[in-house]
C-alpha cells in the first residue's frame, strides 16, 4: 500500500505543502477556516500520518521530554508525574517516564537511553551518585530540572520542599499535644539523599529548640526492608518514643504494619505523623495526621521551567526553589 505523503494531502486540499506543514504544526495565524477544513478533510480521507521522525530531524526537536523518578512507589512521585503530564500535554509534548528504583546504575541507563532518543529535556529526581553524568548533561546544554533533591556542585533549577521546616512543624505539633519523647523513621541516608538528610536535621533542630531530649536511639534511618527490625529495637527500650514522625509515605506504611503487628493503638500507645499525605489518610481509623507537600504544584513548576528552557535554548534559572509544607491535623496525634 502506497505511503500517503504531505504532498498528497496538499494536492487533495489544493494548497501548498508549506500550508499543510503549518496546519500540522498548529500554526493557524494566517490560515482561513475554509483552508483548515479542506486540509483536515484531506488528511482524514487519505489517512495521512505525519512522519514524526523526519519532522524531528528537520526541527531538531522531538517534542518529547524524559522524567526519571527515584522511586515511583512514592505518592509524591506519582503526583509530580501527573502534573508533568498535564502541563506537557497542554503544550503538545510527549512524556517518557522511567523509574530508577533508587539505583544509580539504573538511573545512568535511563539517562543514556533518553539521550539516545534525543528527548528535548529531562526532569530528574537525582539519586546523587552519577555526578559526572549530571555534569555532562550541563556541559552539553541539555535542558534539566531536578525535583525533590539537589546535587552539590550541579547548578540547575531544583525544586524541593522546605524539608527542615516540615520536620519542625511536625515536632511542634507533637510538643503542643504534650508528647516529649519523639522519634523519627526515614529511609537510609547513606547516599545523602536531600529530603531524608534535611528532615532528620530539621527534627534534631526542633527538639533542641524546644528543650526536648535528642536521643540517637529515637532516630532510625534504614532501608525499607530493615524498618521492622529498626522499629522493634526502638520500641524495646525502657522508655520508647511516645510519638513518631515517618519521613515518607513508604516509611509510614512500615509504621502502620508495625503498630498492627504489635497490637498497639494509635494515638493511645503511639502518636504518628506521616511526612507525605497518603490516599487512605481520611478513611484509616483513626484518621491520620500528615505533613502535606504541594506535589502537583511542584511538578507543574518544574515542567514550566523545563519547557521554557527548551523553547528559549537558555538556562531559565539555576535557583533552588523551595515550597512550604502544611500540617493536616487529624486523629493520629
């Protein structure tokens, strides 16, 4: 079957190839409604499909961006992805989503794959270990935005939560409710992942500020697979924490599993706050107090910055942009 070309559409619609090209690229400024209708009908009748690869080579753009999340299981990640997709779709830009699983080798593989596909830019939740690769992206002027994390020495727009303040908000709420023995559980900080490090630092500062005991045995920073053992150790002490801040939604799920396994009652035996809003916070009994991140707004902002970089060919900014957290008070405290 003969491939239908742009020339065939132009002949059928009785217009020039350049006019068809303008129509396909949504440039209608000087095009009459009648001309648009003729081209649309010709495309439909002939079954024409634009050659995306050829157009990309000519324009030197693929109208595609890549997103590499560190761990797609986080509710925060999926909300950011939704915003990226919404904003990109409005701009006729496609999105390729990759999940690095907090694995530097996997992240490197995806960066190289997306570059080979000539995506126009990248939104990255950087794991941090691939410094030379990030630096190479900057040297090659690849439009790049970091989300949730920053990497020392890489000057690029980075959008994060005010993590230290988020922990302080949680500690302050516990303190006002009369809790003095307060613990924290996060995933491992071995790789110095920004939000984990900052949330622990904010927790420590908040305790000191309020004259509360700062105890190493109330702090657990381990892989998800080790969290049940870490919680068992924490709560086997003569004076275990009365309240616990979970540094992420995945850590919070581990806390809820532990509480159920031990037959503990929230908040009678343990008050809890999650550092991420979770989908079941309103239907869990008791309803769950959370620290909410404006994830959608952060993803929207990141995409707008990236698309502007792609459009202008210039670095829009290399600022560190922080969004405030908010406390949603429910019954688990």
